[in-house]
C-alpha cells in the first residue's frame, strides 16, 4: 500500500510563493493498494491535480472516504473531472448527519445546486453511489479493511483506519480531543476526565502500531490555548497520541492557512529539538509527497 | 356568527403552556459566542426530556458504538459541543411543536431572531384550534371559498387575527419586543420592519415551493419596499435560492419524526 498527499492545507486553499514546498491545496490523500485499487481520503482542492493524473488511467474506480463535510474537505469534488466521464465509477462513503438525518449524498447535492455550480447532479456521467458509514462498523473495499471511528469536531467527523497488504494507516480527518470543560474544583471534573481518558484510550487501542498516522495538527501549543474548542489539534497533541499508540510514522497535516513554508520548516526543527526521543519518524505532510508502506 | 370578546381570547392565551425555560435558555446561550460549555451542558442536563431525546438520537445514529451513550457528558466526549448544541436546538423546536398536531398549522423551521420569529409567527392559530375550533373552522371555510386571506376572516369570526394572538403569546413567553412586533405585522407590509418582511416573504416562498400554506394558499405580492430589501423581485429571489428540496427534506424530517 502506498499513499500520496494531494492537499495538506486546512480551511482554505493558499496558493503562492510561500506555500510551494508544503502545498496550498486543501485536504486530499490518495491511497493505492498493491492490487492498484484506488481509495481517496477527502476531496479538498487537492483532488483537482489528482484528477488530472487519473484522466490518464481511465476508466477508473475510486472509493472516496469523506471524513466530514466542512468545505476544505469536500470543495474539490465537483472539480474531479473523471466524475463527468462515462465508464468511471465513484463510491462515496461518509457519515450521516444527525441533525438532518441525511447521508453523505447531501454534500454533493448542496454543492451542485445551480446557485453554486453550473453543472447539475444529473450530469455526473460516471457511476456515482453513496454509502453511509457507521462508527466502529468495519467494511471492506477493494481488499482493504476500513474502520471508521467518530472523532470530536464541530460536525460529525470520521477518522478512518485502512488496513491493506499487511500495512495500516490512520487518518484523523479534523480532530480535537475533547478537553475537560470543568475546573479541577468542580464536582464533575474527575468523572468527566475519566470519560475523556476512556475515549482517548479506545482511540489509542484502535491505532496501536499503525504504520502511518496522519493527523490534523493545526496549531502550536501556544496557539492552541487561544483556539481551544475550534476542533483542531496541536502538534504536541499529535505527537503525544503517536507516542502512546506506538505508531511507526506520524504525518502532521491540515496546515493553518497563514503558515508559510518557512514557518513549517521552523516548527519541524523545534519539534525535533523539543522531542529528542520520539521513537517514530516525524514528517510534515507535503503536497505530492508519496510514501510506500 | 359568534362574537368573541378580546378578553375571551386573552383567557385562551393564558391557558397555553409556558415556552419551556430550557428552550429559551438554550437559544440564548447558543446564540452568544462566549457562553461556556459548562453552562450549556448544565441547561441540557437540567431538562430530562431533552437529555433523553439527545441520547436517543445519538444511540440510534451510532448504534454500533461498543457502549451505549448514557449521559450528555459521554455524548460530549464523542461528538463535541457543537453537534450537541445543534441537536438541542432542533429537539427544542420539535418539543415546542410536538404537543399540537393540528391540520392547519404548518411549522416553519430556520435558525436566531429570524428563526424564532419564523417558528412562532403562526402559533396564534394553535390558540384558535385548541380553544376556538368551531369559529376558526368558519374563518378557514370563508377564506377558502372567497380565496381571501385567512387573517381577515379570523378578525371577523374571532375578533382578532392569529398574528395578534401570536404577538401576545410571544410576549407572554418572554420573547423580545422586536420579535413580537414583527410577528404581529407579518401579514401587513410594514416597510421598516425587516424581520416582518422576511417572515412575509418566506411565507410566500413556502407557498410557492409548496412547503405549506398555514391554511392560506394565496401567494401575495411583495411590496416595492420588500423587493428593495432583497434587491431582486420575487421570482429572481426564488431562483437565487436554488434547489430548496434539501431544506424541504430537512423540514419534513423534523416535523415528520
Ligand atoms: Zn478542515
Ligand atoms: Zn473541519
């Protein structure tokens, strides 16, 4: 199994000279199994370049796993050209929204409303189907076993563990570990903390020993104090989780829009300095970076 | 034709249940950026009906979780505050609507002052159907036969129209003057009342889209002032909204389940 980053940016695409190295496109990760099956994690703007690539290999069958429906994770989907070409097939997986009780198909339907996009849904000439994922209910696509798990974010967000060809990968989507909303002196504090610990423990169990952990790490520890509750993790939270789960490699992604290449290089250097004994490979996710597991 | 005094209607309004405290509290807390998670959770937990409903929705959506979600705290750890808030508001709205299921009351759902005004502007008809069903039937029949606006017939048969009754109810429930005022004049064209113009226009859109008509199928014409508010004429406004079938489905999801 190998995977490639096509978008590593959070929130909004950031083109320009300051984001050449790590990339300006929003979240999109391509996974290719040893049997050449294609799985795509999220369809941020990075999918546009991936789609150009896919045009050379038609007909294609793509399994798209959507973590959540925030713009930066779905906005590239209408620009994935093969979706308009007959003979291709797309199977789109995602969670049901508990508020509207509607499945992932809603995301694409909303995007393709005529006020927002000139091409209507019935012009998708590829075969497009949708599948609801349910937390902790494993499913198999193209020889890969997928385990979806619900992870805290302002909307329902799924992390996906992908097991294939004897290798494993986990992508968090956007994730912030719930913090304790009580003060230590509050009576509810310790009970609530126990619940948080329990949910983190079960996440650690799920991703124990994965070959690659790809994690939302938008903030420095200092920034995080101001952005608690925004639904994103810090570099330090990602490292902590990776350590506890004994992962082999950690990829920090969902780069904050104002972060330049120079900033990210500097952050990387500092992290290595602050955590001398990581016990795993640390990487900053970089557009077009391809990893063979 | 029965003559009903204003006092009689006021007495009927008195018999209406209170707007659940937790509902107004949640709407207040969630519309402020700096209310603490602690406060919001406390209000939700203090309302056993709402708590039960949130847990029920979550456990049915996430039936495959290894352990059942048995507390709001547990729910918070899993899905986060934002989704819980949204669920609470949605459930609050259903909670207010559920006890009454009258044929002529169509509920409109959308979110803030607009949301509340949109939600409650026709609640006055509930007072009529609950307590003055016979007179209200006359009013409905007359407006249907004459293809005239219902509120005019209401005034004739009930001495007051539902907009006025909704206003009194809104004030009784402690909602703001702005909301109550906009509700009161949602059938008139009051050029300076933005909220009211929005309710009026939304009603016409709902009729056009066949989302419901609150017993009044006539699509009324927007005034020049209202067109000025939206910057485009009615048909262009509808076009700009695009495909509202998704909104429609969401509305039906709430009302139907
Ligand atoms: Zn994001
Ligand atoms: Zn997000």
